[in-house]
């Protein structure tokens, strides 16, 4: 590219290749001590090349123009806006429009050298030896040795898995090998069917214990604490057959307090007892959300179906409607979802789905501003406990923290308690009940409703494992804590149920 020479003299503008200003100067251009300071004196020629006589050379690798400046012309630097003294820019301005963006035109911006300036397209800042490394794939910073791994398309990856550590990176996954998870432990009750069960003889003993003045509480405890629930139902029916009296009414008239409460609980079927406890939790002023959570979060599909039928039969009410009326917000959605009793059950676990669900939970909580509670509800209420166990393990691999920790930081109130109950039951149901028992007796006073409900409902299911977890977590036995917090026949019945035969 060339420009008209307004001076008409050899050696005038434009400059000759390799020098600026040209040798001998421009006609009329001042030189010597009175010459105007060269505007490029502020930019030293080193280390981009040694100055040539008479001006600055445009050597390969020479000083590059700053971003946003004019592209260099062949043979030297472009003059600044306004031109050189005595020079008139051609119509339309100077310089002529060049194609937008980098790279510059031939002779301008030097080609990038290994380890040198300029930056790579789309990268910021450039990759200099010892300088900040460029971002890969739009991420920041890149995965270099000892650096954090890049986020491909955002962290974490959404391709159904968790981000993988790069070679030499300090971030290592997985933390948990989900393929090696041991099977979920089975429960074992402390109360089992009585081997020498004789229903008529048991009815006679109970009748004698309540006949006349006074009550033989020890005889009642000895019979009811050592028979299975099925055997107790047979006793209840045979008692009415033999004596024409309702055993439940007889027990109510003879007993009182928490001892009566525990005995009457033993005489109900598990479904009747759960229905009774749920109704008591919602009846009257206020709602016992803790009871709703405990029962609905820990029962199987068949158990929930049975308690709903018992609730309808005993109270002529619909459980789902009562739950909707007594709760609100996301907590209402949680308990209503749990009350459907529609978890996936009896299917093999799916590791790939567990990874996908864990990623969705991460993106619905920790990864976003705010929390998508509906996503937690969708996954935690629909999958089997075995499948959710894999989800919890995969979540820890992704987030480097437990799902329970994320729930505590993302939620609050009853919703937090409900979601935590589901996660705790998934990871360690026996530990969940052990903690509930401990909290029912710890500190001033005793939460007898909780204490009785758990012992009565779990003594034939998994009380052996609950006792083990209790001692493991709290360094004392469940029996010792019951002895220190209760008394009388009430204490003796609870201890008999917990100890078993």
C-alpha cells in the first residue's frame, strides 16, 4: 500500500522500507536540535531490534501495536491520527479500512513465537513462559499440573457423570467406589413369636391380672412384651370370645400414663398404630411434623398402603387431605409425595441413573443460586432406598460433601428435617432411629411420645441394630439411658421390649 507524496521530492513520505523518518527528512520538516520530539521515543526499540540510522526499523518481531490500534503498514509504523507535521491525509482518513480483527496485515503484527506474545485466539491472558496459562475451552483456569481441572461446558459436567481429575491434578475422584458398597443391613427384632404360645392360657393370665382390686402389671408385661404382634392380635380376639369383654377397654380401665400408652400401642396392628400416631400428630392445635416425617420417611410402600387404609377405616378421613390441610409449602409437597407409597421397589440398582440423579441434585442446589426443591422431592421420594444409597455416594464424589450437608446449607425448617430424614434413612436407617431415641431422652424432660412410638414400632423390626447403633454413636447402651430417664412399670415394659429374650 502506498500514499501520495505531497512533497514531490525523492525521500519524502511515505518512508522507505526499514526506516522512519526517511534519510534526509521531509521537505520542510524540522531536524536537528529544534526538531519535534519523535512520538515513538516513549517506546524503546529494544529488545525488538536495534535502531537504524535515521529512525525506527520495522523489523520482524519489532514492537507490536497495542490492541485496538492501527494495523501496521508494510515497512514501518503507521502514523498516529492527525498525521505527521506537514502531511495531509488522503480523503476518507488514514489509514484505509483493513479487515476487522486479528491477525494484522502483512508486515504488521509479528507472528507469534513459541512461548511469546501475542495471545491465542479466544484465550485470555496469553500463554507466556511462567505467565498465567490460557483458558481451555472457555474455562478458567486450565488444568495444568497441580491446578484445578477445567470445567467443560460449566462445572460440573452435565454428561451424567462427575468431573474427572486431569493428570497431575490435585483433584481426585471418585472418593467412593459405589460398586463396592456393602448391601444394606437387614433388621432383626428383639421381640419374636413366642415358641410355646397358648392363646387361651395367655387370656386367662391377663384376666386374672385385671380381675378384682388392683392390677398385676408384672403379669401384663410378661405376656405382652414376649408375644409377637400377630400373637397379640389373637389374644385380643380370644379374650372377647372367652369373656365377652373387650381387652382394650379392660386395659384402659386398669392402666394409666405412659405405661398405658405403651401397652395400648402393642395391642394395635402396625398399620393401626401408624395411623393412630399420624392422626394424633395432626389433631387439635398445631402439628407434630417430626412424627409425620419419622413415619412417612421410613415405611415401605406396602406399609404406607396399609396405614392409609387403617386411617380411612378408623377415622373416616383421607390421609392425603389431612396432610395437605395441616402442612404448607414445599414441606406439604414432601409429605404428600411420601404418603403415596409409590417408590420404585424390587428392581436392580442402576449406577448410571444414580450418577445422573446425583448430578441433577447438585445442579438443583449447590451449583445454582437458590434451590430447586422440586428436584430434591422428585428424586428422594420416588427412588428405592437401595438406589438412593448409590445416589448419595455419587453425590459425594461430585460435590465433595455429603447430600445431608448440602441440604442443611440449602434448606431450613420442616423441609430440611424431612429431606434429612430421607437421606439418613437411606444411608443408615438404624442410626436414624438411634439418634431419635437419644434426643427423646437427652436433656431436661423426656419426649415420651417419641420414645414409646419408636420402641413399640421397631421392637419386632430392627431393634437389635438400633441398639448397636445407639451404643456406637453415643457411648452408652439404650437400656442404661431408659433406666436413667423412666421409672416404674413404664420403665420395666420398655426394657423388656428392648432387651427381648
